[in-house]
C-alpha cells in the first residue's frame, strides 16, 4: 500500500518476519533494537541511502548471506549490533561506517579503498590485526578506541 514511502523510523518495536516486507523506494531506515537476525531477502534496497540499526539481533546484513550491491548507500550505522563479520565490497560508496560497540565482530574484510569514506568508527571493537591503510581515503576520520 505504501510503495512510495521514503523513510522509516522505528524505535523498539517487534517485527513479525512474515510481515517484514519493505518498499523498495525506501531511502532511510532507522530501526533501534531490530529483532530479526538480518534484513529480509525480499527487500531490494536499491534506493537505500541511510541504514541505521542500533542494538537488536542483527548478525548479518542479508538473509541467507546474500550479497546485494547497494550503490546508493552512503551511511551505515550498526552500533551495538551482533554482527560478526562485514564485507564492504558491495557498498563501495559509503561516506560513514560505524560499528561502535559491536563486541561480536571477529572479522572486517576491508580490501578495497572506500574513496568517499569520511568517517569510520570502530570505537569499542576488540579486533586484532586491523589494517586500514588501503581502505580509507586520506581525508577519512578513523575512530578506533577500546
């Protein structure tokens, strides 16, 4: 019914997976304490610019470990998520990437340069052997504190 909706802001709501369909026109999602472990595979997210999912149960971005190319995604905030690994190859246009207080992350696969990245926040991560020299642009602000 709401095919042209552009913004969703949900604060501490439970979602039933059977009803977890999102309009493909969405550009902004803020969802605190998202209860599912990943975004539904049916959500295309081709127009998504900003994704903020603080807290909750998300441990992988997409259901079934599917890799979707998100060319328009600029801002990705996954504070306090249960994310374990992250592969950024499909979202190369990021400007802000935040994993603050993601205590479950054991692997960051950051192998290509994110030319547009301005802020990379890894505050509170306990990841050893982290090499970001080829990942960020020269102007990027990198926050890594324990």
